[in-house]
């Protein structure tokens, strides 16, 4: 009752957006409605986070987590990592589900605050909608895959659990020679899995940009864990917690 009802959270979202924009100059805040004027997407990137990102390594990690309130949906997020390995939030978006349309909207809004350049790396899991949206919106950036998610897929789909240590050795190899040695071992032990892997998406040696040793989506998943209880809150209460939490960390 203190946080309000789910209906009230969405009903007052426009007023909430107005207040957030006034209190956080330079923010990127958008609400998208469908043809019947019903809520569709809500995107927010706070001005302080946008300004601070200019001083971060050009590697962002994107992920989504389920919302468990009455209307469910997902919370999409983009985070970075500062030079002291702290999680740095960039942007958040509430959508109905993880699909091409919602991820495209998220990256379109993200494009206003992040420059599409060859030095930019975007790390994610293997969700097809993310790959489709990145290729359309961030044409010059490099898209990498989380080595942990990829390893889990190999274990589940190709029963390569006993060979995963060879896969991880290949992922972490710095030079082509070491990578080729480890990958040949993987090919010998699990040829079907090896044949479906694209080197430039997950290999440190073959990745075409500097990922600053960010090989997983762990920082985004850590953020999701931090918000686990709050994913049941009304949408305005959720974003109030997010802004308060990171204001306490970075003040």
C-alpha cells in the first residue's frame, strides 16, 4: 500500500517522467504507447550516468530480467564497468517481453547516448533478438557472446560437459596458436559443437575489438540479482529504488 498499486504505477508514469527529467538534467527518458494509447515501453538513462559513461571503457553488457508484478513484463538494462571493476548503470527499459521489437526500441534509444563506433563492444547472451537488433542499430560496434552462456548451451545441447574445460581454455587464449591448439582438442572431443561456433563472437584471440577482459554478462546479472526483490514493485517504485540505490553508491 505504501508503494501504491500496479495500476497507479503505470497511470502516474507520465508525471513521474516529468519529475525525473526536471531533477536529472540531461537524462534520456521516453514513454511509448500503442495505437490504443496503452503503455508499451518506458526507457530511462539518467543524466549523471550518461555523462559518466564518457569516461568508461567502451564495453557495455545488456541483459533482461523478468518483472513479477501484476502485469509482469521484463526489465532490459545496459551496464558498464569502471576502471575499479564497479558496476556502472547506463540505461533501463520496461517492455512486455524480450523480442525483436522491444530490443530494437531499447537499442534505438541507447543509440542517442552511446556512439556507434568500431571501438564499442556489446556483450550479451545468445538471444536472437539481441543479435538482430544490434546488427541493425549498432552497425559499427562489435557484438560478443557471454562465454558462460555459450558454455551452458554446449553442455545442454551437445552433451559436452566433460570437454568444457577445453572450451574455456580456448576462450581465454590470447594468441592464435594457443587458441588453435585448444580448439582442435575441442573439435576432436566434440566435433558437432565445434562446428557451430563462430570464433569472432566469443574468442579473446579472434574478437575484433578490445573487450577489456569482459567475457561474460556477470555484471548485468549481478544488477538483476540486486533488483530481485524490487521486480515485484509497481514500476514507479522500481525506478525510484534504482535511482536511490545508485545515487547512494556514487555520491
